[in-house]
């Protein structure tokens, strides 16, 4: 395999040696190996400043995040066989944990496959390719997925914003078979209808599966509020777990229509009420109307998408959790979650503490929430650990 080489500057190999898979353009010795001749997605061998090969990966010379490593053995060919091998390893973990074929099958860097996400919905796969390097391997990826998972269909949801940074076209493409407009999936013994062609990301968020199971044990016979409900992943599961009454807030009328279909599917329509609107305004109106709940679930979209959003985002987390606490009964339970990679767990804890003190309430953290086993964490890559959450008991002081 005669690949071009990228040489790192002196002492810039420490992070790679520690297990990280990313090389930034400012870590490359551009005198020894200029970036200009390379094309986006091209395979390269990564070398330390001594010339020692550290692995094989792919490059995008136009990005700060310049190289992603696929294998530590630089002699390994990145081809269909490579993907079959990696997919089998990933699948073996999921099959060890889950007894039904509903899970995130491939989770990027954590499965040694940066730039690739695959969600499995029974006999159908929905794929996100986010980098030029993986885009070049598209046919090998489709072939390998077909061999390992034997799906009825593979849908490419290549419409993520991250593709823009790689100058890749955005769109939805049927790679094999025919993916139905609506699929029925199961999570924690609850059935859901999802829309793989048009839903957010791949149509479903598996990452909070464990959190949904955790909070379900607090809702028997209780009144529950699910804020940022989307299509009811938390809310419908709470109704199924024995909640007496579940109110769901979302800004999207389409999402709430789908939530109502999921309530019907699980025969819990009589327990579920939808509130369409901005979460902050809707919670304010509920407070003014004198509504109170035993359990409130707050799982917002990422308030901190980029580092520059940090201060503003922190403020939003505090405000949304404070608003939730105002709606809790005297001895209530709050699940507060975040999917912001740039928010530290301790910062979310601080937002909860700050909000509770401002309202003169006592807060006890009783459980922590993390992403499910199909979103394994790469210990050298903090970016793979993005879900965090707390289940707290909120008491009037």
C-alpha cells in the first residue's frame, strides 16, 4: 500500500500515543509534509517527527481537524474487509447487551470509525457519513453493512450540518432496499413509530435509553411533565410505566402529532396531553395557571453547540431547570439532562444547585445519567462522552 505520509511536529505525538484519533493541522510539520498536495478524504500514513509510523487514516487539508486515524497498524488496508471486521466487533457488543435489534450500531470514534454513525431499527439501517474520508469509502461501507447486518434496507441520512465543514453535498439517499417512511421500533418495552427519512438526525435518539429506564421507577401514579418532548421518547415511556398523567411540551406541531400517534400505539392516549410552544414560555404559562407536577423531565437540545456559546448556554441550562423546579410539587423529582459536548457534568450540577438556591429549595442528587452502552465512551476522546444528567429530589426548604 503506497500511501502519502503526514509528519507531526516534534512532541505533537503525545495525544495520539494516549489513544486519541485526531490530528489538528497545527500539529503537522508542514515544511516536511506540506498540506497543499493532499485532497480531502485521501488516505495517509501518520508519522511522528522521528519518521516512525503511528497509524493510517484520512486527511482533509482544508480543516483544522485535519486527520482522523482509522488503524494503528499503518499496513492495514482500509477496504471492505476492514469495515466488515470493525462492524462485527461493534455488533458483538450490542448483541451482548440488547436482546432486540434496536440500537446505535456504530458510534464513530468509539467504534474506531470516525465520521460514521449507524442506527439499527430492526431490519433497517440508517447511516450518517460526516467526513470526506468516509464518503470516499461509501460503497465499501454499504457492502460491509450488508454482509454483517443483512438489512432489508440502508438509508443514508447525509443531511447533517457537519458535512458542510467537509464541503460534502447534503441529502437523503436510498443506498439499498426500500426504507419505509414509517418504522416501528421498541425501547424499554415501549413501541414507537419513527420517520427515518424526515425525523431529526436518523429519526430517533437511542442515547437516553438508560436514563428513560432510570426515571421510570419514580413515576408510578404520578403527574409528569416532559419538556422538549419531541416524539415522546420519555413521555410515552412514563405513561407506560404507570404515570397517572403526562404533559408533553414541544415547539414542533409535527413532533407532537407523532407523539400522539405513539400514545395511541401504546394505548395511553387518555393519559397524555400535548402543549405546543417554546419550552420557556410554556412552562411560564403552566406556572401562571397553577399547574404542578410530581416529576419533571428536562432534556433540551444542545444549548452549547460551540465553545463560543458557553456562557449563554450555561445561563440557559440554569434558567430552564429553575423553571422546571417552579413546577414541581413540594417533594418532587427532576431529571435534568444535557447533550452539549461542551458542558461539563460539574457545570450542569452547578446550574441545578444555583437554580435550587435561588428558589430557596433543597436539592438532593439521587442518580446520575449517562449515555447507553451502544454509545460507548472512548477514554482518550472526551468528545465521545456527551450525555450527562442528574435525577434530583427537590424539597421546599
